[in-house]
C-alpha cells in the first residue's frame, strides 16, 4: 500500500510525463474499489483481475502463494504505449519495492531510450 500511496502523491508528475498509472490486483472488484479509494486516493485506476488472466499474461502469478490462493507477485512494470515492456521490478519484500524516485527515473530513461528491456528479478 505504501507504493500505491506514493504513486498517488506523485500523480501530477506522472501526468506531466504522459504516463498512466494502473494497478492490477487478483482481488475482487469490491476490494479493488476500496484500494482505489484509500491507497490510490482516486488518482489512478485499480483493476480487478480475480481470475489472474492479465497477471498470468505478464508471468507474474505466484500460484498458491497465500494460504493456497493464487496471488500476484508484487511488481512495478513499465509498458510503453505500443505495449512493449520497458522495465520490470519484481519485489521480493516490502523494503525491495522501488522508490517513487527510482520509478520516475526508469520512466524518464525509457522515454529517452529507443529499445531494450531492463529486468531486475
């Protein structure tokens, strides 16, 4: 939730860069709405993916990860307007979540780059 709050606080900066922030969760629609109101502060979309269809497409599913239920790997993913992945950071713990400054730097780097994917797992 800390990352979502940070993203919400910097929503104007993302907008200036032409970036759309979207959260995706395996939670149901009601829970996603609650997160949208509280942590995201209604500044960006939180999408509900209870069947983990989108999460599977990006290879970010941790099958039976929480009490036997499928969960998404905590990931920050940068995708360009044409759908090409530019950067991903799969966080292994809360302290491993990228800072907002790091995320903004990666966005600026990707906007200046012509190709390539930098993946840190």
